[in-house]
C-alpha cells in the first residue's frame, strides 16, 4: 500500500465553526483515492485535521484535492487555510485554499505550483479551472454605482460580500467600535453638533485637544507660514498636483511687477521661470462645480491657481494666488505683500480646494476605486492556480469591503462626505467624472508622472525620493516573479486569462477610453511587468502616500477646511480674524470631517505591511526566494527612511514600507 499523510490547516480564524466533519480525496495523474474522514487534532496551536490515506498504487503527480465538510448539527462557516500532503516518495505537496466553506458541496483545490492556462492539459485540471472561473463570475459581478465612474463590485452592502474578501473579525470589530467611540468623543469634546460658526481659534484648539499626532501638533503651530504652505504640496497628503511652470497660463495674468517684491533673491518672474524655479498648482477640475448646502447654508468651493517659487535656500513658497479660474476685477490676485488676513484667507481657500480635490481625485478615485477594479477583474478572470493571481491577491485584501463601506457611509446620500464637505452631493460626482476623463496611465506610473510634472530635481521632495525607490524595488520583484513563468512575449499574448483580465480593467475601470493610455491587451512581457508594478504600487505605496497622513495634515481645521460658507473675497482689505472664523464650516461639519479623517488614519492590529505574505500562495523555490529578497530589500529601505527622518523637522513616513499596508484596506 502507498501511504499519503494529509494535514488540513484551518488557520484558527475567529468566527470559524467547529460543528462539522471534514472529508478529503486526492486525485493524481495515475488515479484517485477514496474519500476519507479527517480527524481534528487539538494538540496543534491552531485547529488542524490529520489523516493517512492508503492507496494500492501511486497516484502519480497530485492534480486536485477534493475537500468538503458535512455539518454535525447545524450548518456553519469554516475557514480552510491550506492542506499539505506528504507522498509515499517523501515529497510534500502544498494546496493553498484560504477559503471560507459554508456549504456541504465538494470544493476543488490545486497544488501550489502556478500554472498558466495553456499549462493545464489534464482534463480534470482544465475542468476545475473552468468551474472555478464560472463560479467566480457569479460571485464577483460588475455594477454601475454612478454613470461616468469606474465600475464596482455588485453587492447589497459590506455584509453581502463573499466571506473571502470580508474584514476579519478583528478588523471588523476594531473598525466599528473605534468609529463609534472616536466620533462620539469628538462630538462631545466639541460640545456637540453645533450648527454655528466657531467662536475663536482657542475654541477650536480645545475641541481637538485629545485627538492629535506629532505632525498635527506641528501643523497647528505652523499652518500660517508660507514655507509650510509650500512644503505640503511636496510632502503633505497630496503631492500629486504640483508641477513645474514653464509658461504662465493665460488665465493667470501675473506680471513681473506684481511679484517683484515677493520674489526671493531673483530679479524677475520671467527669469525664474526660465531657470525652472517656478511651480504651479491648478485646481481647474473644480471650476464651476456646484457647491453643497450644509445646515441650510450655501457653501463655496473655488478653483484656485497658485504660483510658487523655489528660493535660493531650497524652500518652496507661494508668491501669487488667484481664487477663481476666470481673471477679472472681482477676482483679485493675492500676494504675500497684501494684508495679513487677505493673504491668509487666500491660502485658506486654497487649502479647502486642496482637501476636496485630494479626497475625491488623488485618494478615492486614483487608489480606492482603481484598486477595486483591479481586484474584481482579478477575481473574475484568474483562477487561484494562475501565477498572477498568486502574486496579486494579497494586494486585494479588504479592498472590496472598505469600498463598500465608503459607498454606504461616506459618499451615499446621507454619507459623511456628502453631508459635510463643500463638494458633497452632485458636485462630488462632477469632480470624479472629470478626474476619470482626464486620468492617464502614465500619471499612475510614478517615474513617468514625476518627469511629466518636471519634478526630477526639486529639493526636499521625499515623496518622489522614497516613491521612486519603492517603484524600482516593486518593478524588479515583479520582473523576477513574472519572468519565472513567462519567457517570451508570445507566452504573454497567448495567455487568454491574462488578456481577459486587462480587457476587464480597460472596459470597466477606464470605460474603454483609449486616450487614457491603458493597454487593451498585453503584447509584450515588458508591458505586463510595468502594468503589474503599477497595480501593486497603487494599492500600497500610492494609497499610503495619500491616505495615512489625512489626520496629520487635516486634524487642524484651518489647514484643511472641509467646507467654507462665505464666498471668496472679491476685493482686498475686507478680511479679518472674525471673517476667517465665519468663513469656516460650522462646528458640526468640521467635527464630522475631522472624526472621519481620524478614523481613516488609524491602523488596525491585523495590518499587513508591504512585502509580507501571510498566505502561502507560492510553493516553488524561485518565487519564494524572490519574496524573501524583496522583504530584505524593503527592510533595508525602511531603515534608511528612518535614519533620514531622524534629521528632519517634519519626518516623512508615508512611504516607509514598514508602516505601509500591502493593500487598500482602510
């Protein structure tokens, strides 16, 4: 007789039932075993099941493992992590499962060796592959949330999602309890839901006294300073909008005489533009957007243009601000030489525009919504045995549920963002549609984006420095893994599952817009490597860059006003501290905005950092070795970031891989 030693690892997931019997059957190239009962072994640290399967002859290479559970009393959910099989030849076969099983049907799992669609020539293996994708196509269906936006996962809400993509019990509990407790605490500290303006800056400080971070404290102390205002365009929560100015826009008529006094160590604006020292921030996508009403009061959202200079001492400072796109007498250009509150109010309107553009474009659209597209396309088109599935599925963790929560709690009709931000309501979808219609593939690829914006040499740009190093590390890792499985362009082109994945992304994510530059198919190995690098970078590094610092830079309301309830000034000399306080959103709108940013900036205890892969999807030596090398490189990089930050007045931590989630999970 030939003995096969089988161990089922249940993973000890909270919420996984135990009132059932587990059965196993092995199928190989030379035969199959009988279906046998697996005994639960309680001596292991986590729940396991073990059995020995006796066969009269060798089964050959193991192709499929059949697994089912039968309830003892009542049906329950059971999580199976993996199954290992030691063969009579003393080889170990690994079967990654990572699946919640709720029914009593037979489930089929393949061994950990990755196989492309044309590698599967065994009839049973091909049948299992097709069956899996057919089931996935039913479980993961496309839906249209709003016309003109990327398509999303069809569901009735977070609780209707398949168990495999749901939050863990730990994550779910922490998220809900933290959200309720922190929001209630902030509302109480602010002395409730007051539908009235802030009375003083001191009143604001007291309201948020217990909710702070080292950087939010720094922001509170330095938010008025021009140098800090400029610094945030490089290393704040949205470093994606600034670009070098080679020529002034026609609708921003700044002249040499206007800024001569404001320029640092320079003779003229024209000269500074030629030397590459002038930078532009243009919020034109906000132009004409219908602003919200909060507490029955009309809100205001401007579309500013900001001109900044790199000074001789390598600071970035604002030298001119125009609050609306169309120049004119009632749309003055503000300068640092204007009165204290004229200049401060101009910067506050910019910061409010920055908040709304950042949350909708840089954060929601370009990380959350796109990562959902990448995930749904992956789950619909690539079976578990596919090498790209194994590589990318860890980078989809929790994305579908966090986005379902965003649609129900943040941007729904009664969502926090809808109710309390300047762009809430129809304005929000106008901005998202505009952003998607102008989004390009090259802007999602950091090296190309930095070059296109002319930011290769601007000093003290830590987002660029850290991001480019991470992009290179991810690219080399992806190149190694994909290069192990695909040896030529032809192999890439003939992988139908791979081609279906990118077709889904092109049509459902970018709405078949060829001008986006997103590939409709993969023609070369290099194209595939670049695209997969972008997918991983978007869901990990880029999301961290625009998400993690939300409360750091938005926890002081004057630095990131969620909304403004007085119109922008049309003349100079009319702004005072009282004007500033009455321009800010009411207390209740501010508190709800700050509470949301606080919650979305808090890391859960089951956080998985970039490069960590708790699920053992790969079993071959080559990808496992590449993962270890990737992890070692990320660790060394993390140490270098910490060393750099130790000498900075404001440390830049958002691209530290040790602090960066592996996926869009928050």
